[in-house]
């Protein structure tokens, strides 16, 4: 479990939600924007609730480990929602050149069967 500090307040959430929130906050700030998000939290009396945050430019978010002796709630759906955000960092794809073959004729792979162009 992680303790997330935001605007002077502290909330407790799962590791995956906290990690996704931190990564999304940095990505939104990098774009010079701010976004409202909602994350599930555990209150002081161990109940599940929602916290609304504005993340991005000018909104610092800190995540730190917290000792937790209770059963950890499953907030994986919320981590997935954060990762599905349009600004969440995605792995970059890189172009791969095909290996050169002995044929000098280029092939057209736009059809079901390769044909010579």
C-alpha cells in the first residue's frame, strides 16, 4: 500500500494505483496540462472511498510506502483506467527494416499473397 500526498492531504491507496497516478501526473504536466482524475482510497476507518484530484501542471503528488497489516483491496480496475488515459505514456514503436533478400525485385505485401511490384 502507498500513502499519496496531494495538496497537503494524505490518502492511502494500492501500489498499482499510486504508481499509475504518479506516472500519469508527470505525463500530463509534461504536456503543460491539468486533468481531473478519481482514485479509490482506503479511509482511516478502513472503508473504501473515492478521492478526486487535479493532476498535472502545478499539482505535486508524492507517493510513499505505508505499513499495512490489513487485506489489500483490489483497485486494479482503477490502475487500468489511469493507464488507459489518453496522455499515459506508451511504449514507443520503432520501425524495423526487413532483411535484404537475394531478390532485387521489390515485393508488394498489401495483398493476401505477395506479388512482385
